[in-house]
């Protein structure tokens, strides 16, 4: 893990009209620039650009960002974005695996801390990862700053976890009754096949 600064750095937040964007703004110092998807990213506002949009809006975000600022983009999306990053030339893109829930605007986020993971599961990677972790910590959330390989492993774990839950939820109506046993089998199958 990498060290985390204690100061919250003013940021551009793209997706300020959704719950995650609003929550990240609340964790700031009031100096953030909040934009909706597609609004142009200014070249002269230093700091990270926190991208809180849906995955299908990422092309629009990239198009509205000057290429000189692409290394400042911090992606909060779920899923395996590596093929998209490679296609766009975003090698070593800043990324966050958010394991917290923002149910409604104005309500505090709920951290994904469990008995198995009491330090939380949220992780960040890239040059802006310490700044993101500092902001999340200011909001009462956990966040680990990881090097690339450790982050990729966590990203794979999250992808498998999401896939297992989605597959089980689609297949079984009584998910909570039998779901955990099935998910354990699915995840074990994934890992034994690797």
C-alpha cells in the first residue's frame, strides 16, 4: 500500500447530477468544480478529475476532456475497463473500486466494511489514488491505495463477485435462501479454473 495525504485536494467532479458525484462533493472543502456529463473539462483547473458517470458515458467524458488532462481522469466505474483504457491509450489510468453505497443524495454513504474485511474493500490506483483516498477518508469511508498488480487482483475479485451475484440473482427467485451456497460454488469454480 502507498501512503495517503491528509488534505482533501479540490477536484473536478464529472457526474455531479448523480448520487456518487454529490457524495464526493460533500466530502470536499467547497472548492470543487462540479460538471454534468458532456460539459467541457477546463484545462486550467488543477487536480484530479473524478469521473462518476455510467460506463456508457465514458466516451463523452473523454471527448470533453483536453488530451493533456487525460492522465488526471479518475474512473469510479465498476467492471473491467482495461480493454477500453487500452483502446483509448489510457495506460495506467487512475481507477477506484468503490465498495460503498450512496443510496440517496444527502444521506451519508455506507462503507462496505464487513466482519471478514474490517478495514474495508474500497481501493484506488494511479497518481491521484492518495488524493482520492484522502477525500474518501474525510467522508468517513475506507480506501486502500494499491500498486498496479495488487489493484488488478482486487479488480478481478470484484468482477467475479459481481458476476456471481448477477448470475445467481437471474437464475433463482429465492436468492437469499440458496444464493450464498451457489455463489460460493461459482466463485470456487472461477478460482479453480484460473
